C-alpha cells in the first residue's frame, strides 16, 4: 500500500489556497473562470486544493522534513501563515 504524507499534503494545499484566494481577487477573469467551471469560485478553489492535497501527499510521501522543520510543524506553520496571508491581503484591500 502506498504511503501518504498527510502533513506535507496539508502544507502544500494551505499555500495553494492562499495563492488561489489572492490571485482570484486580483484577476477577475480567473475568478470568473473558476465560477464558470465549478459553478462557484469557492467550489473551484476547494476542488483544486483537495486535488493538490492528495497529489502532494503522495508525491512527498518519503520526505521527512522541510527546512529542518518536522512534517507536523511544516503543516502547522503553513496553515497559520496561509491564514495570515489571506487575512492581511483582505485588510490591505479593504484599507485601499
């Protein structure tokens, strides 16, 4: 049975989610594309992030650490950093 690295899959998908959120807000044709293909842009982001989670979980199955962080810490820090990036992006956009 193939191994699956849950933590690094989660880390990669967290960063991808932040990128997708920011790009879709800055480039409206991309947001429209997601909405047209998946019926709503958030559904599109969810499908893409889920696929990335699975793909990266399998691709990084034998990786044990990134930049001297354990897999668990990499996932935790990536999730928190992704949330902070999304939050700061919307704060900056709101203040403009």
